C-alpha cells in the first residue's frame, strides 16, 4: 500500500473573551504581576464562562475553520480532540463536537496526551490520511484548564488558561508540502511530577477526594521544568538531524507554551533566533493541548508563515509525554 502525505489545509482557533490578568490574580492569591511575569512570561490568560466546556471551545474553533476552508462539516470523516479536560468522561468531547458542528458523517475520539496532546493527535490523524482511510480529519487541541486548577494554589493557578485550536488534515496532492515526520515519546515514571489524582478509577470522586483537593492539578514545577527543556531539545534535535536540517532551515519553531524560561532555554540550546520562535504565552498562558494550534493559527493569520516554509513543533507535558513534528507549510 502506498502512503500519501497529510497536509494542513485550514487552521483556526477560539479563545474565550474573559481575560484574567496577573493583577487580577493578585487579588485572589499572594502573588504579584512581577513574580509571574519574571518566572513565566505570562501577563494574562483567558477564562471560559461558567457552563462553557472544552467541546464548546473546540466546536467554535472548528466552525471558524470550516468557514475559512469553505467546508461543509458533513464532509469531515474523523474528529480527534486532544484534551485532559473533556466535558465529562463520556461521551467523548469528540462526539459532542461532532453534534455541535453538524459533522454528521464523522466518527471521533478523545486523545489524552496532556500538553503533547495536539502533537500526538496530529500525528495520529495523519495516519488515517496516509493509509487512504480518510480524506478529511479534524484535529482539535482544547482545554479548559481553569476547571481543574486550584485558585488557592499560587504555584499552579498562575500558569494556565483556557483555549482551543483546530486544523483540518487532507491529502497533500504534490507530496512536497504537509507533515514530513514526527518523533513521539512517553515516560510514565514522570507521572509523579504532574498529575490530577482524583476523579478516576483509582480515586473515584467523593467528599474526601474533594476535601483533599484531588480534583486539581498537582505539580512539582522544578522537576517538570528540568525534564521539559531536555525533552523538547532532544526531540527537536533528533528530527532536525534525521532530515539533515540546521536551525537556519526553519521558518518557525512552535514550542508548547508552558513557561517562557523553558522556551528560551530550549531555543538557546537549539541555536535558534528569537524571530523564528512562536510565543504567545504572555497573552494566553498554558492552554495545554491548545497552545500549539493557537500559535499556528496566529502565525497563519499574520502571514508569518508562507508557502514552503518549514515549521517544527515541539511539546512536553504530563505523563511525561513529549513530541516533535516537522511540516512544510502550504495553504
Ligand atoms: C512553577 C514555576 C513557575 C515555579 O518557578 P520556580 O522558579 O521553580 O519557583 P519555585 O517553585 O522554586 O518557587 C520559588 C518561590 O516562589 C514562590 N512562589 C510560587 N508560586 C508563586 C507565585 N505565583 N507568586 C509568588 N511566589 C510564588 C514559592 O512558594 C517559593 O517560595 P519559597 O522560596 O519561599 O519557598 C516553574 O517551576 C515552572 O514553570 N515549572 C514548569 C511548570 C510547567 O511548565 N508545567 C506544565 C508543563 S506542560
């Protein structure tokens, strides 16, 4: 069976209107705009409205994407939603998105890869195009992180925000542009450093799990930081070396937006210039599966990326999970 290359033919994003600035957070926990900005590069983040769930953000991003592409949602074959904050355990957020956008023909599933969720999902979706099984795959990275954040814990509540990004994958006709390759990794021994212990089959929700705040994100920030830099650099270098590319060949490097210091450390080790690096953490903080597609969507909107540009994505997140994906742009 000959494989065909998948190409991103449309990209879009949706961010909730409500802004939560560092100054707003100063009124909630003992922190300061200065501390947050110096340690993370974050100025503000977006917060979903009450009752607005991951599938709502994803569906709004997907609707914009369909408009851009002039696509009737009923043409979509498959919907993959990367998220760690699904509306509920089941039905999947993919099923909820499917009905909200009217993608009558599509099947779908959620993918749990934390901050690497979008890169995992993009690589997964590309396989359905490569084999010829499907012609139109919608890949969404979306999270409502504020639904699992303890707003009394200053070490985590300043880091996250809500948002969604979406891309459409279709076969690349010329075989030149599109997704070239990817490297995906996981290491379960890292699970102890970033996790949400409550609400699953190990610790089903109870008054006790709620009292112990087990339904919130728990993190050992220092360890995550260390592994994140090393992981993102390793997989970026691996993919560049495999394709005999140097830093100068990249038009845009899209790192997961967890902390500007993580991004800067990785960028320095990769010998990239700041002008090659997508950064929007100052405005949206860490939207988990949303960060990379939101960056891509903004880069496409501002025409920062053009036909034939090489783009390298790199992510690191809970699991640990990490991944890089190389593509040649053309819309
Ligand atoms: C969380 C993170 C910003 C903390 O930065 P740090 O430089 O490691 O800071 P520390 O955790 O050592 O804390 C230093 C001090 O600041 C304090 N502090 C933590 N959060 C604070 C806040 N929001 N405001 C003010 N002070 C804060 C700590 O209590 C600590 O005080 P102490 O020295 O009196 O004990 C950083 O570790 C990080 O970003 N890690 C990676 C997180 C991440 O990317 N997660 C998602 C992965 S996908």
